[in-house]
C-alpha cells in the first residue's frame, strides 16, 4: 500500500539524509554538503555527496541518487514499509492508519504549493519595482541590503488588489487563494481583495524551502503592524519557525539555536553572522516549536526583547518548557537591557556586544529562580513558605523524575542560601564601599583631560572609553565634550591647535596639569599606561556608585534580585586592585 506523500514529506523533513547515511559512510563536511566514498560502488576517491538542505544524496561516479528513504531501500536493502516505519520512529511520527493513496489529494497539495510559490515571486517582483521604493527604503534603513532581501526572498504586497488581478490573469480559481489566506471577500459586496497590501512581505518556508505562508509588515500607519497568514492546509503557525531552513546548518554544527521575537531580528542577526537565529510566527513560542528545535540541538537560547513584554514572553516559554525537560534537553536565556531587542544590540551597540550576551546566557533554572524572586520579598517565614510552595507546584509539572528531583534539591539549596544571606542584612552604604573607598574625582578628571589634550594621537586609541566617562563637574565635562568634538572633526589636529581651539571657549582657563605634562618626558607605553590608570579608576567609581544606588533601593524594597546583583558588583570590585 502506498503512503500519503504529505506523510513521506514530513519524514524527509524531520530526518536528515546525513544522519542516516553517516551510519554507513564516513562523511566529511565540505561547504553546505557532505562528501564520502560511495557505498554503491568501489572507489578510492570520494565522489559521493549528501545535501541535507535539498534532501538527497548523489554519486558523481556511478550516478546513484535518492532521498533518505531510498538510501535504506537501495543501500540497506530494507523493504519500503520497514524503511518508512524505521524513519517514522526516529522522527517521532505515528504511521497513518489509512495507507491508501489519494491521487486527488496529492495533486491538490502540489497545486497549493505552486500557488504559494507564484505569490512569492509576485511579491519579490514588486519589491524591486517602482511601487516598491518605499519598502526598499524601509529595508535599507534597517540595514538590509538587496542581497539579503534576495536571500530571504523578501517582497512587497502593493495596494489595490494587484494579487487578485494577477491570479485572475493566470486563470486560477479564487477558492484555493482564499483557502491559503492570500485573498479575502469584500465586505458587503461581491468579489475579493488582497489579504496583504502595502506591506513588506516575509515568506515562510518549510524545511524543504517551499513557501507555505507569509508575514507582512505594514508600510503605512495602522494596525496590525505585522500580519501573518492564517492557518491553512500548508501552514500551522505553532508548528513552524521563521528562517529555520536558513539556520539548520548552523544549528546542527553549533548544537545551538537562537530564538528571537521577530522577522527583522532574525534577518539582522543572520546579516551579522549569527546564522542560527529563528523566530516564532506571531504567536508565543510553543511546545511543538521547542520539540522541533530539540531534534536539532540540546539547549536553544531564548533571546526575546528586553522590555516588559519580552520578559513576560520569556517566562511563558520557560513555563511551557518545564513539563518537557529531559536529560540533556533544556533552554538557555539571554535577558537584554530594556528597551533593547537583538536588532538594536547589533545596530546600536555591536555584534561583539551581542556575542558577549550569548556567551553569558543563563540556564533555565537560573531564569526560573529569578522569575520566582522578581518583585517579591521573602523576609518573613510566611513569605518564604509561599515562595517554596509556588516553586514546588511548578516543579511538580516536570515529567522527568530525575530532573524533577534535581530541581527540588536546587530550590532547597537556594532557600538555604537566602536564609544564610539574611544574617548579613540590612546593608549600609559603608558596606557597599567597604572594598574600595570612593574619592573625589576632580584631580582624576583633570588628569584624564590633560592626557587627551597633550597626547591627542595616542589618546584617540581610548576615545570611546573616554567618551563614556562622566566627569560629574560641569566645567570638566564641557571641556571633555569640546575636546572630543574637535578630535572627531579633525583626527590629525596637533596639540597646540587643539589647546587653542578648546580653551578659547573657557575665558583663558587652562588646566595646570597640562603644563606639568608638557614638561614630562614620557614614552608612548608610559602614556598608554597612565591613560589606562585613570580610566581604571573611573571604572571602579562607576561600580561603586551603582552599588550604592542598588543598596539604597534594596533597603527600601527588600527585592532579592537586587541583593544578588549587589553581591555580583562587590565580587567585581574585589577583582580590581586600586591603582596607586
């Protein structure tokens, strides 16, 4: 009996060719493909390739070619049904009860895919047409080049029901277009209009890179800003991830995936080299999407927006994951500063800053515990008991007995640690400053400015660090800003020109430290070390001030998260040695 093609397609999507071929053939990664000795004929030079993205193997020597099912039937000599059952068990799929083929249904499935491909090409064409100018400008403003737009097959849905007109000219019936969510009936009158119009279009592809749905970003004011295809015979929002086909190779190679909120975040991250990024499709991150990623990697990383909504979405994802945890399968979390999202981190900070956030991703248990502590006090036995009760109730939802046991032990340990830390409270401002005593920074600020002015070509190596320093005294801060402004305008300006340009605005005022440095005979290494010395001091001062503020807030609120942050700052301060 023949099996439904849709079921066979799902098996091919879920089980990579390389994972099956690799059991028999030693494969070596070459670009996007794998290379090895052909198992179908004797050869000494590898000519056998496996392409997971396209889902096939091919031998350039003997011509052997096929998909993952063919490999088991042709190479392993496994009966067809046995091969399918074996692969279905690997994919976690249940064999269909009715195995009779339905040619009409199969042809309809192909027809729907063909319509979606035509729609995608239509949107792509209009993005690069005259009426797509505004959409192209928007994409350009978000740092998306034409090459990136083509890689992700971005498009533009014009106004005026142009898609309805296009498919009418193609003699394609409106019924499947409506079923696919491409058109909608007019309100109160006959006919149809485009479901998407005046929107930048983001095609959603399945693992075989076939178009199954769309997301659209509105170009004019209105709601909803983002609109997704409705669920259809091809597309189910909760079971797909945006850009998964683009990310699969990196996910498998790195054993990690980045889960972000939106289409633009994904594209920005891929453009910056973070090619394991995917996103849910306008819905909360679902159990099915998590299971989909767990088949490819062990601990996907949630990196939602840093605002309140993003943190709530992270908490929801955490709670959905709890019952599903198993040995080696979990989540990690990145908590960006409010109001940053991943796209902001790349464009307004740097790819290096985002990589640092990835490196410091937190475990699911860390996120779980801090979620429980957020905005609550546990300074009485009753409140602590309430915390323990809530934690235990959530942990009981974990189905894996071993993991549930470990979580309960970890919670006991954290509660004990809270009790231990309570004995040290309340904190005082003196406690926050016990490691290093703060000093007035007037002299330090004057010295830093003097080095910047006397050695502008050397100091420019530290210009970003100097720009971030707050000198507190208005006069010194104004001089610093004037110095930096002149250096940005003319990086080749010499010391005399810089001094004259800056101090003419301060009624002849000059820093005595400048004259002292002019008389000093310092090497470039000494100058570098001196500048680092003063910057080092400011780094310490900044941490001390942050610690003071958090201590004050903690004493007012009793927030346990603040207590932990204070301890972390104190540890960081302890790692410094105050320059003499």
